[in-house]
C-alpha cells in the first residue's frame, strides 16, 4: 500500500498493549513485524514485584519479532520535575527500574511523561527563574537515567500530557544534548490541549517536534477528555497529522494506544481506508 499522492509506502502502525493482550494480536503484529510498546511496567507494584516473570513471558511470546520494541515507563504519582528531594530519589529509582526492564527485554525505547502542566503554561513567566528551575530539576532527576540509557542503547521519549506549548518539551529534550533523549506525541493529549486549553492543533505538535520526534501514541479523542478511541471515532484531523509526519526526515514509532485493545485492527483498518497508514 502507498500514498496515492506521493507514491510513498504507507507507514506501518505499531501498538501499545499489556502482555496479556499479546496472544490476541500476535499474528497481526508478526505478519508485518509491527513496532510494539509493552504497558505493564508503569506501576510501582509491578516494578517492586516479580517483573522478570512478566518479561520472560513477553520474550517467549515475541520470539521471532523483529519490529522495534519499547515499554511505557513508570509515571504514576510523580513528576520528573519534582521539587521534593525525597520524591526525586524515588523517581530516579523508578527510571532505573524501567531501564532494567528494557535491558531484560531488549527494548530500545522507554516512554516517560512531560513535566509541563497547564498551570506552568500560565505561570512560567510569572515567577522569575521558573523556566530554568524546572529544566534544572528535570536534569537533576534524569541524569543517571540518561547516562544508563546511552549505555543500553535505549531512547527516553518525553510524552506530552498537559503541554500547551509544543516547543517547550522539545527544548527540554534538546537540552540534554544526548541521542538517548527525544520526544513523543500523544495525539489525544494534544487534541485535548488544543480544544480545552487553547493549545495549537495536533499537527503543530508534530511540526514543533521535527527531527526530535521518535514516538507517537495514535489515539482519537473529542478534545474534552483523554478518550483513547480508535481513529475515526473522534475529531482529530488525521490527514493533517499524517501530512506533518510524512514531511519529517525521521521515522517515529506510530503506536496505536487504545483503551479497548480489541479495536487495534479496526483502528488500523480505518487509517488504511483513509490512505494514511496501515
């Protein structure tokens, strides 16, 4: 399949899912060696428990998989820009645990969450030194993880959550001057920020990321909530998003991140029917 306008091959979608969903989708993943993002390793309970058993099961199921493999890293309960030294120590531990999972799986990417909030957007220029202070705290927290990620060949990708200014997260990633730190875009998060908090539309996030874009969570939404619907159910302007992606000189992972994992193939089929991806 190819884009009728450019004659370029359509990008192949990957997917984000827990290990328990792999059996249902394994033939679809393997047939085109789709990229895959495992979502099991986000919670403290998992990282403090027998996560190696889950990793071993994933390796067994994915025997023969040659697509790009990543994980969603831990994020519950903290910000990578925390101002509390005690919490910062926990964040460093969680990042290190996530990277240990990557090493066990042979994963080459870990998604982490942006520290920028809606409040930040309105106040970073209201408080002297706030911008520099936030960046400094993130560097302090992530420095050990970035060093280890470089050694492991893992890329940390910073995903937009509440981000209103798509450039700030890109500047933050660039400030590390490391091939191990790039950015991720969640299309539904960006669409929420656009419709509900005055941020630019989703394709602007892609353009702002440019060659720093290494990962995309593909999900549709209505601009009001974080729906994680299959493409076609919401109001994301998909032709604009994929036109912006097609103009890049990089090939980010495009992982469907749907709340209903059983709709992965339907979401991919809708984008293929629209001539955008497959």
